[in-house]
């Protein structure tokens, strides 16, 4: 019953910073999922994989795992890349490469 603690990154469809800045504790599946032969659904007998808890900070998530005696794997937060470029820079005269279609 090992848990994974991580901070989710925003999706490719997100331009703002909503739904980021929190930490998640979720359990790693102990048994593999299997396909049900009659309907083709994917099922699992492991109900702990349905639990997903959100915490405001990494310290709060780690403290909860330690207090409850849950072994955990801490995934470090990814470094955020920021590219400061505007649309007008595509057409500037000082471009390194000429603009083409």
C-alpha cells in the first residue's frame, strides 16, 4: 500500500495557473487491472487506487503519510519553464532566423 506524493503540472490545454499549486497523495496499484470478458470494461479489485487526496503543501502531504503510517514515494516538483516572448517578436527585424511561412 505505497502512496505517491506529487504536484500535478498543468495540462497542455491550460494557459492559466488554475488547478495547480497543490500536492496529491494517491496510492500505487497493488494488482494489475484486467479486462472483463463480457463487456470489455477495465476493472480492478484494488479500491485504494480510487483515493486521491489533495494537500496545500508538500509538507502537509508527507506529514499525513507519516502520521497514518503510509509508506510513500515523493516525486519532486518539476521546474516551470517560462518563455517570455510576444507575438510581435515573430515579425521583428532582429530575429535570428528569417520568418517564413
